[in-house]
């Protein structure tokens, strides 16, 4: 490890590792063997590599532009980005030496959401097993369906199954088809299998670890209860709103049969939270639906998951804090537990940093590129939420605007607080307290 990084804060190491893999991926994608036709240019390769490593799914080239080698590079980048760069390092260390050093545990702890360094070893093993099992199951189901549909030969179906399995579980949203998954809008096997991968991958590894370890719901932690309840609520509201708003839209659901409408509404209500797959034309959605999608992308998935956004726990904690303040109840409570004031402060900080990042990035995109205001807003929210949905303006962005979106995708993947903490000095404990005073609010 370079001497400059040996004493670095773990959050700096995480950002540095992501940047390193992005550059390596861009270099591999820039090789002539990675393309089927003309070279897309290094900037587009850098954009695609960032999208894959941050498991976003935004792309400014068509899927058919990549050769099998390029597709294999994308699979590797999605797996590394979703599984976790530091987590992979911890897994390799366990395989080689059966132990983790204190510094490895501290770095991995920041990435996978372990509460203490002592939990890292068990959580890393759980992540490895769950990832392998879910991706293998999805690959088998999808490969069988792709082959049965007649769209792929057996080798092509197997490869397509593996690619989309990795993309789904890691909430990446990249596809081997130029129209993403629009060709499967009425296929329940493909849509439900992809949805399953998105949901499980977006719950968060600490929650999966606790569910596997403790089967009694009464003994689950507050974090697990909040994550599961908020996720369930969003899985009802999102698909319901999308289905109702788009039911009569001739550009999306109207031409479909009733079962196909329900399936497409479900899929398009699940995917925006983190994944970015689409079975209908996103540019054809009504403005009201696009606004709902923006909110879903901003909320995102569970903490320490493969998804982005501010996370459902952050959203829930802020919601409970606001409700508690409106009622004048003092400390916010949930599931017969008081929410720690530090968690409330952190949640508010995440929301504030996230909104600031999105506003600044949107302003930069509007300044650097000739795009409509709402298209720029949607693109920036999608990049920050590592979702990958687009109204169709991604390919129209020039170099400087692409660099802005690249920075937003990185910020959304490593988390706004981690991203900010990576560039500030180490925490220094304050040895004194200043006088307290209450300003007028409102």
C-alpha cells in the first residue's frame, strides 16, 4: 500500500479504491478488443466504467457496442462495485489466511455497515454466501427463460442469464439489450426474477445477516425493523402510483393487456429505487410519474446494500423526527424504541448533503449542456441514487457534463457522508464545551 494511504482514514481508502477500479475498468473498456465497431472514445469508456463500478446503469453507448470481452469487463466491474471493493479484499484475506487484521476490519466495517469491527468476519462470510447463492439462482432462472423464449441460443442464454443476474442483484441496471428489458414487458418470469434480485440486493447485508441469525422478529434490531417496514411500504406505494398514473398513457401501459399493465406497473415501481432496469420507455412517462420516480430514486435502498440514495432508514428516521416534532413529543420513537439523537443528526446531515450535491450538480449540467431543466434534474437524481434510469439525454451530454455525472455517481455510491469525510481531516475530540443558545427557527 502506498505510504500516503497507510495512515489514511478508512473512508478515504474506500473512495480511493473506487477511483482505482474505475480507472482500470475504463482502460480495459478502451481496448480495441472491448468493442464491436468504432471506438467510443475514452470519456465514454470512463463514464461506462464509473456507471458499472458504482452500480448505476447510466450509459451513453448502446449495449451492442460492446464485444464479449467488454461485456465480461462490465460484469466484473458490477460485481466488484456491488459486492464491495473492501469486502472483496476481506474475503480474499479470509481465504488466504483465515483471519483479518484490525485495519482490514475497520475499513470493511465502513463499507458493509457492520456496527463493530468484530462483526466484520461473520458479515463478510454472509455476504459472500448470499451473493453467490442469489446470483446463481437468478442466472439459472433467467438463462432458462431466455433460451425458452427463442431470443438466444443456449450459450447466449447462459451468458445473458449471468450478466442480468449480476446486474439485478447488484442493482446495476445495465443490460445486454439495446432496449434494456422492454422486450420482456409482459414476461412474468423475467420481470419477477429481476425484481427479486433488486429487492434482495437492496435490503442491505446487515439486515440479511440478522434475519439469517435471528428468526424471532421480536428480537430484531430497530435498524432491521425500520428497513423491512419502509421497504415493504415503498414496494406497495411505488408500483401502485406508477400503475394508476400510467394506466391510460398510450406511450407506456395503455397498449398492454391488464395482466401486462399490472406487471409493468409493478416492475417500474420497484426498479426506480435503485436498479434502473426498465420495461417501458422512461421518456414516455407522464410528468407526475417522473416526479414519483425522482422521489423513489432519492430515497433509494437499504443501508450497506448494493443500492444508492439516502437509504430508507435515513428517510424513515427523518420522517419520524418530523412527526415527533409536529406532535411536540420530544425524542422520536419507532417500534417502542427511542431513536438516538445522533442518528437523527446524521440522517438530517445526509439529507442536507444529498440535496446540496444534487442541486449543485443539476446547476452544473444545465450550465454545461443544452438540456431541459427537468431532464437534467432527473438525470442527476438517477446518478446520485445509482439508479440508471434516463429520459434519454445521457448520450447527448458532452465531456464536461459527463464528468459532473461521473462525480455524482461516485458520490451516490460511496454515500454523501463517506464522500465528504474522505476529504476532511480526522476527527478531533473537542476538549471543551461552548455556551448553549437557541436561535429562532421558522
